[in-house]
C-alpha cells in the first residue's frame, strides 16, 4: 500500500528532459511508482490532486551554514519553506566540531569566531546549542533523527587546527607530530561521516579577537596533505575560500586550488562568483582554475547566485562595509569616536578613495552611497526617511551622498539600516549570467543560508529564480532551471538516489504553483534564541515539501515532522572522482 499518492502532477524530474503529467506514489520514504494519470491500482493511505501544479525534486543548496541553527530550528527555515530539502554545511573552514575535551574554553572561542565571521547571534549560539560534543561523529549524532531537512557537513580546517594546536592555531605552524595528529583527526571525522575538507585563506575572515582565523595561517603543504587525505575516503569533497573569490584570483591562488583538487582527486567548489557586466574580465579569470584543474586531473566548480540577494548595511555594526580596505579601523571605533571620524571631510575622502581602489575588489560596488535606500530609523530627525534614496535626500540638502548618509546615521547613533541598490541589475549583466550558467564548471548556489542572519537573506534564491524563469526575464526554461537546482548539485556531491524524480529515489519533493512561485520581501523578525533578529522571507506558491516521503511543509508552514537525515559520506554519498 502506498503512503501517499500525488495525482496528475506536472512532473519536472530534474534531468532537464521535457515535463510530463503523471501520478507519483510514495512508500517507505521512496518514490514507489510513476505512472500515467489514473493508472495506479495500488491503494494509498492519503492522496491529493496536483492538477496544474509542478512536482519537482527537492532543491539542493550547496553552500549553507546551518551547523548551529539546526539545533534550535530543525526545519532550517526559511530554506525548507522555499523547497530546499538538502543542505550542505560546514563551509568556509568553519565547523562547531571537533572540540578538544581537554580545553572547554575552545567552545567559547568557536562561538565568538562564528558570531564574528558568519554573522551569527552570539546569544543564539550560547543558548541554542548544547555544545556537549567532542568528536565530529558526536556532533553529527546530536542531529541524527531530529532534523526536518537532509544535511551533510564538511569538516572545517579551523576546527582541526584548534583541536590539535590550541591557541597556537592562530599564528603558528604545526610540528610534524601536530600535522600527523591533525590528519588522523581528519580521517576520523570522515570515517564518522564528514563530507570532506573546507578551508579559508580569505583576508576577510577574522575570529572573535580580530585575528586571522586559524586556517589562514596554513602553508600550502598543510593544505595539500589534508587534501590528499580526502582521496582516501568514499564520497568526499573539497570546499575552499581564498581572497580572490571576491574579485579575481592571483596566480598563487589558482595554483593552490588546482593542486588541492588534483591531490584529492575530488571536486573543489568555491563561493561566490560575482557576475557584473561592468567588470567583464572577471568571469574568464575566475574560470582559469577550472580549465587548469581539468588538465591536471582535478575539477573546480564556481558557485554563483541566480538572483541579487537583498543585503543591508550599517555604520553601527559589523557588516560588509568593514571589509573595505582601511574602513575596519574606523568602523571599529567606539560609536562617539566613530561619528567624529566619519564627520571629518578628510577622513571621508580617504575612505572613499580606498573604497574605489583596486584593492577593494568586489567591495567597490558598495561605495556608491547615492544608491542606498534608507531602512529602519530611530530618531525624530530621521522621521519620514525610510524607503527614500540617499541621492534624492542629498540633493535636497545640498550635500554629497556620503556626507548625507553619515549625517542620517549619526542622528540614529549609527543604528540606521541601509539597503544598497544593486549596481549589476542591468540587462548586460543578466545576459552575462545567462551565458555563464551554461559553463560546466559554474553551478547555482552560494546562499550562505544560516549565516549573516540580520544582514542578508539568500535562502529564497530557489523560488525567486523559478519565478523569474517562469514569469520574469525567462533566461532559462523551467526544466533546465529545476535541473540546476536539483540534479546538478546532487551530482557534484555524489548524493545517492537524490536530485531526481525516479522510481526508487528518495522522495524529496516540492509541489508548487507555477503561476505564483516566488519569494516574499526580506523582513526582520526576532525569533532566534535570546530574541535575536534575522531576516526572513515568505515562500509564495510552494504548496508542499516532502523530505524522505514525509510532508515537512504545507502552504509555507512547517508541519512539525522531522524526517530529515544526516547524510554521511560513503553511506549517503558516492565518490565523484576527477581522475
């Protein structure tokens, strides 16, 4: 007997082939039958009519940071609401495990690092997770059987270093004995189900003490030794971040990526490829590692977002503006001193010069302050400014754009929320994206869901992209769009029997209305532990989401079921060899 029968759905199966109308039956968490409408003879406990609705495989998000959030939010919202049934975590070198049981203070260090580098609420981290694990397998065991999504986890290089080297992980180099211990620990993590290694060399990643995170101190030999260890385990991967990911790779960074992927014999994915017609040379440069890797026996995949992710800024709290060269020192001052510096015309002139320099890389786009929209304000002087564009206000006041923005923020003691309008929303940039998506080593992803919670909301990229494909720019047809969100990432990670609608596959499914599918506006809510804020977005047109055959979402509301699985390497992933 079937558990559930979905009747007369328009099936978009994830392979890219034309859609068709069928009845789809679920039994024991798997797709048991796909048949012509009305021809299924087996009884079902429950059924529903899906006429004029699209049934697609559950979406796979290849770059998230739900490592902590899953403890207080097993539904991984809002990703699950937007049809994501599988999330890849432990990215960028940052994981909550392993933790050395001989140094209980390492948990506090890890929490403060995650709060700083991934924009997670420190209160939520402290109150929302048990922090009672040691090994990587211990961490995975805490989540097994209590999550609503399928979740896989890389093991973070920073955690490996900290476990073995303690405080010397920041600034130090491992002895031969320590490197051997690190590799043994890494092997153990992969034996226990870790998907592989994630690491960062990015200059933007600093810990809670303001120091470069541990993995940034690793020499190439250490990275290559760990990469080689990946090759010895089934169903494993590499994920890496370097400074050039944000703009253009250096020659040394290209060499490092190619050597890591070749040493592992596994794909390496990086985040995130920014596509902008104003910088046409960026994409060709960022694909050089992919071209070289294929010749050297590796594979390097660039993740890129198919939407423009809403992201807010503030002069009062840590955000992307702090990452502009020279800005961090000023924006890190106490608020009264910060306001005084920002009101100094010479200081502002130097800040703008640095923001427009080549060293600012992709952050140059943040310096067009006339295109900022004022969000929430907190003072009588700023009443009525919410929703207005800085350029217009500056013209009324006879000020330059940056001066105007500074004065508005100063009135609020720098609490003002700022929304920069994207500079790459032009037709040429969208055409460049469409062309880039055709490349075999470019994949959709990079949502950072679970991180930077009060600053950005990338999780809804799936529904917004589909809505754009169906009723907006229509850069990609529905069948190909679904494949890009499902089978493509499933194949990259070697997910076993996921990413497609096929008999015998796990019943990870999304039912949606093609006339309405979209994402709502990002809004600030206070629903994290400690009443901490985050940006959320409603899913529009998603009627149901099944994870392993169990309905986890109905009409954008979680059902309370927790049918998700911790996906462990080897058992739930197969090896995707590059050799």
